[in-house]
C-alpha cells in the first residue's frame, strides 16, 4: 500500500531546525504545516482537552509556546481522499494540546512529523511517555488499543513496555461505576491507589461512600488552602477585628457576625454584651 502523498505546499523544515538526520526517509521528516490543515484524531486517548480542569494548563502551554516556540513536533497521520486529486486529511496523532495551544495564540504553522502505523498505539505511547493522561484516560486508551488489535493482556503489556500487573490494574479500574469514572476522568488529583481500592470492593454503596469521603476531604483541603488577606489598617474590618480581640481577651466574649436582615438577633447580642460588661466591672444603672 502506497503512502499518501503530502501536498507540495507543505514544506519540510530545514535540517538545521530538525533533530532528524537527513538520511531518514521522507515520512520521518519534520514538516512545517499550516495549523488550520490538521483535524483532531477521533482516536485521541485524551478526551478532556477543553474542559475546565485542563483549560488553565492549556493557557499556560500557549503562553510557553508564545515565548519559546514549539519545542517538540506534533505527530500526524495522513488518510488518502477518495478523489486522488484531493489532498489527504491530516490527523493529529500525538500533540493535540500543542495544536490547540497554537490555535489559541494564532500560530500559523506547526512543526509536525509524519508517522505511519497504529495511531492509537502511537498516541497512547507518546502520552504515556509524557505522562499526559489521567488514570482513567490511560486505562480507557489501553482498553481501546487492546480491543482494536485483539490483544491478550500479556501482549498488551509487552507492546506498551509495562508490567502485566500494571496493565491488569489499569483495566480493572474501568469496572467502576460510570459516575465515578466520569467524575475522575479529567481530574489529576485522583490517585490510582484510590481507584484500585474501589475497584476491588463489591458493595456499590460502599464504593460510593468511599468516593464521597474522598471528594469531601479534597474539597475541604482546597477550601482551607485559600488564604484570607488581613484587613487593611484603618479600615472598618481592621477596627472590628481589634474590638473583637479585646472583647474576647478581656471579657471572654466571642463575637458573631450578622446580616443586616438579622437586626433583632444583633440587638439582642449587643444587649447581652453590655450586660456582661456591666457585670464584669460591677456597674449598676446608677453608676453607669
């Protein structure tokens, strides 16, 4: 089977700008390809490139590319058109984040290497090496590759250069309830050890209880990590904090903040505070 012919309008980069020696065949050449020419690969292992979890990372990558350029070519495959006069369709096999980031900053062209072979295997291997996949994304990509090539798990492990036990564990995670897989698919904070632990549990209710505990704990840590700025000196909040501290230290009164709507409760609280102050200083109505 002949390889699709890449359009003559797409020029190879000068060898001086390529890590590839000139003796390599053309399909290994690094090309300078217009960003708009590429299409997203439907077999891309990463399914959550544009969601909220990855948007910040994508913006950071775009800023890095704008400053330093694209340091590593993307990989693409070419699919011939039914009409021999039409150019082939170019699919991003590996480097989808770099491609999206290039679009964000309006980059016109992208260094890209033409590859042949199984696009799922290429994409998965590249992402595994770069550690770009979450636990669930990695497991789903493994299962996709296994199903496409009808591999036994031993052969799948050999192909990916992983221990059989590691592959077995990853695939076992996919037995978890869909709701948990969906919730953790794009979340890098979810440890593989937790998902493995849950996958070994038989009781569905216990699985969800453990998952809820993890989520509540994670949310609590995230909330406590937000630092509150001290009130600005001379501001209302500054004087309020000073008065509250004085009341607590001298009169052992802990203050409570109320909304404007809680006027009745606020008045009662103030009256209680005044009564405590009078009692503390032995004040009567006559001496006050």
